[in-house]
C-alpha cells in the first residue's frame, strides 16, 4: 500500500489557486483511475484505488496547507507505513510553469505544507514538484500562489494534469525518470505546433544581380554617351580641317 497526497487549501475560495495544484493532481488521478468516492478521514478527504498493481490511498488534507503534516502523518501511522511509501504533489515557485520534477528527500524550499510534512513524517518521501512559476519579486510570492491560474494557463495545465493522471502508475512503481519524461514529452507534443508550422519560413528569393556594363573606359562609364559633334562644312575652319584630314572639296 502507498499513500499519494495532494496539497492545497480546502474550500471553493481556494479551488483554482496555484497553491492548490496538488489537490488538482489528486482529483485528476482519482477521476482517471476510477478511485472510490472521496470520504472524510485522517483530517482530510481520502479515496482508494489501484495504480501499477499497487493499492493507493489518495489524501487531500483539510487542515489548510500549513498543517498538512498532521493529516498525512495520521494516515501513515494508521496504515503503519514509512515515509518511503508516501508521494506528495505540490506547487513549486522555483520551477517554470508546467515543469515537473520528482525527487526523494530534500528541504522545504520555503513551502509551508512541505515544512509541516517534514516535521510530522520525516523528509525521506517522494516529492512531485509542479512548477507554477515565480512572480519575480519575493514580496509578490504570497499573492502569486494564492492567486488563481489565468485562463491562458489552462492550455498547459490541463495537459499537465491529464499526463500526471495517465502516468501516475510509474510513480507507484518507483520509475520517477520515466514519469518526468512522459510529462515533458506530452507538453512538447501537445503544445508545440507540428507539421508545416515546424518548418522554417522560406527564404526570400535573391534579387537578380545587376548586369555589368560592357567593357568601356571609366570615363565612358561615368559619362553618358553623346552624339558626335557636327563638323563645319564651310568657312575658314572647314578649309583648315580639310587640309589636316585630307578632306575633299
């Protein structure tokens, strides 16, 4: 038996918060794998089902985020399970939106729900960190995580939650790397345009080269050709030219 815990805050007011993406992941898993209806137990809501041949207890603590460890710790003690039997889904501001990383152990990273779990069950449990992005300024973090996902976020969030649900069995089997790869590939394949849109735009045709002028002196190239000057036919100048060039009368 394993326990999968999704972290969040109870109540409609918080349902679409970034801080509640752990609840969303738990709900997606329960729907996809036909878990039992949610029931109240261990200061939380639980649903039972099977993933990868393992019996799974899904739990959503109803103690509010900062006391999540009370609920999850009670469940582990009841079933006589160790931290290694626990997988926790929660929001991570230090990951870009849509990124997912899985690790065992580590620090809380300032996450109050994880801090509470560390205090009540120890640190050696699997953590599925779901990126929700960072607002860029420390003072804005509180409002960011307790703010709702934007409508534009649903494009990647729905794909992400569906993939977490589809491949949750890999987590039950302990195949964390394959799980992360599946999530990454799903987001890439469903959100990045394919087909003709993947090809680079065609290059603009090269302008035809200007034809080089026929061989001629640089003076001819610089100056336009002029009609030859008309020689005088009568008068003293005409007589002189005829003597020079042998012209005939």
